[in-house]
C-alpha cells in the first residue's frame, strides 16, 4: 500500500450551518450551552446529517509497542511492563477498560512492536511489525520497509474499524519510554528545543529527566534533517506503534470518521498525521490537555482547544474516554432536545436575549 493519502474532505459545511441554525431553535438561549453546542455541530458536520445520530459504536484502538531508547534509562519503569500491561488490557483490568465501560466504548489492543516472548492472541499480533524499535538517539527507529508496513497497518486498522461499524475512534497507546520519541517528533515539527518538550512521563526523577533530555537532544539532531518528510521522520525518530497510529488518524479522516485525540503520544502521532494528510485535523477534537509540556505545543500547532484539563498523564486513551460522555451529550442535545415549536414554548416571551455578566460571559435565561 502507498504511503500517500488521498485528498482529505472537510466535514460537511451545509450540515454545519444547518446544525448551527438548529441550535437557535432549541428551547434555550442561544449559546447558553457553550462549547457543548460547538461540539454537537462538529459531530453533525462529520456525520453529514442534522440532527446528528447518537454514537452507536465508539471504539478505542490501543497501539502497543516498545522503544529501544528505554535502554538509555529514560523511564521510571522497565521495558517489560509494556507486555505485562498488554496482558492486563486483555484481561480487562486497566484504567482504559474501566473507563471505556463507563463511557460506552469498546477496546481493541494491537501489538505493533512489543518486545515480549509471551504468546498473545492472533488478533492482537496480526499487524505486528517488529520487536521494539531502534534507539533513536543513535540509530533509526525503523527500516524503510518497516515504516511502510506500519503505515499500511494503521490504515488497515482504521478501515477495519470503520467497516465494522465504528462511528467514533479513539487512539490509545501503551509503550514504556514512548514519551521520548513523542517529544522528538513534536520538537522536530514545532521547531522547539528539548527542554521545552521533555516532561516527567511516568513520574521520573531529576537524574532520569536529564538522561531523557540528552536522549531527546541527540535524537532531535538526527530528526531535524528529515523533519520536512513525515515518512522519513517516522522511520528516523518514531516507532512502529507511533507510525501506525499516525496513519490510523489520517485514514480516519479519509473515511470521514470523527476522532477524539488523547494525550502527548497520540498528539505526536497526530502532528505527523496532519503532515501525511493535510486537513485531517478537521476530523479531530482534542479531548484533554495533558500535563506533559509538549502537549501544549501539539494543541497550538493543530489549533485545537481541549475539552478537559484534569492533569491527566496516563495515556491509554483514558483522557479521550473521560471526554467521550460530554461529546455524546453534546450530540444528543442537538439531536433530541425540543425546539420552541415542538414544545409549544413562546420564543417572544421566554427566549429572551442572553445577558452578559461583568466578566464578559454569556448568561442563561434572564
């Protein structure tokens, strides 16, 4: 499969206008539900219909892989935790499993590059590229053939999910050390220095932070030479799981399927995905703002405003799952709330202009 993506369509403009107009007809002052209104309009435009449909099959695809850079001591946890957590996901015992159950989503785990001898189900390993990745401070993460295969895997995963009925996608991730390649990719695409992108990840101490900053600095020297070429950038400074995730996000846009973005690692993949398929970001919304400093750079680069800011940093897609009930609520409000005409409510007597308080915020009924 080619690493080139077709032209990305924008969410339907006519439906967007119709959804905005419908909000003006609902039994509330205009704008009184704040960003919930914008989110519902976005879902409607993505679906190409107004009123929008409630989500029937939200789906988390969790991309798992190990990273050779962990050998440089950049994480608080050993590399074998990746494989152990994959087993935990499959057993239903992780945060992503619990939160998905609450939010009405299902979880699929995919091993793209886990360095493990454990026997995993075939449906988990069907798209596996390799075990771990190169140590990106001194060597490429992937070969040319491997990065092409990872991109093909990400595209195939998106197609499989959409063809299987998924109407909202969330990319999750699991990989000890994965915030290091994420930091390198973000720095390379935002023109930032290592000190601006290196966070505490799993909760590293000062000595580990310095090792991580050094690894990012050395990897960034290599990455900047290819930063204008997204496939080469993934080969040089990414990993199998991040490359597949980038292609997954881009292909979701090709398939006109909305995406809730999670934290910094998914954000790094999203930055590359926007380079692979310009315009893909129109099909995404940022679920939350991570405490990782590089995530703020991602949101700025993609011009996305996070729905939540809860000091989250776990990954796995958990931040996106925390925001999913709000997105579902926004969709159902637009689709199911009564209009003034339906409810027999007089607009002239009840739907008074919204007030503005001393802080410039719109009020509700006044």
